[in-house]
C-alpha cells in the first residue's frame, strides 16, 4: 500500500539500517494543513484520517497521506478537542499508536532522511493528535521495542 508513494524518495532503502541520531529528533515539526508551504518543511505528511474539509486535493501540497496513523473514529469523536479530556486522549491515542509500529517506523525513516512536517487540519494544534504523534516520534520509544524484538 505505501510502496508506490515511498518509491519517490531517494536515499537508502527503507529496509536498510540507518543510524539513529538523537539530536536529529527535533526535525519533526507540526503545522496546520492549510498553512503555506515552506522551503523548510521537508517531507510533508498529512496525518489526519479525513481530508481537510473544503480543500481541493490539488490545492494541498503533501508528499504522503498516512490516514491510518490518525486516532480511530471512536477516539476522535470521544475527544472532540475538549481541553478537559486532553490528557486522557493522549494516553488512549498512545495506546492506539502502539499497534502501528510499521507506520511509526515509516515516519521515523522519513525523519532520519531530513526534515519531516506533520500536517493536521485542527484549528488548535496544541489540542490535536499531531502534538501527541510528534512527541512519540521524538521520544522514539517504539524504536527501542523494535531493537529489543519486543512490542510495547
């Protein structure tokens, strides 16, 4: 499923071992999908389950759409960007992400190749799942489980 989209990338194969540089973890940024494209964006990945409302597909410049890494519909509807549920949402979403090691590794590979920009359509990014996802990528805990041969 991801292979056709990923073949456009240059550099080592996704199956090759690439050294992990902790200092590079800060190359993950988060932007609203509707914000202007910047030369500093690097690889732009839409991480929402739904396409941004009212935005024609040809108007949104993205390199990859990983809708499967977004929160489940049930979790998204329960949360509804309610500030009182933010902490519980983060815990539940992290639990969902534990089942998506393959997609987390795709994002981590992209991050190690250069700047990675996660795109969400949330009005307030601080309340979005993108903030949680960015934190998971920066922490890299899923990598340790992979290296130890364990799942979280």
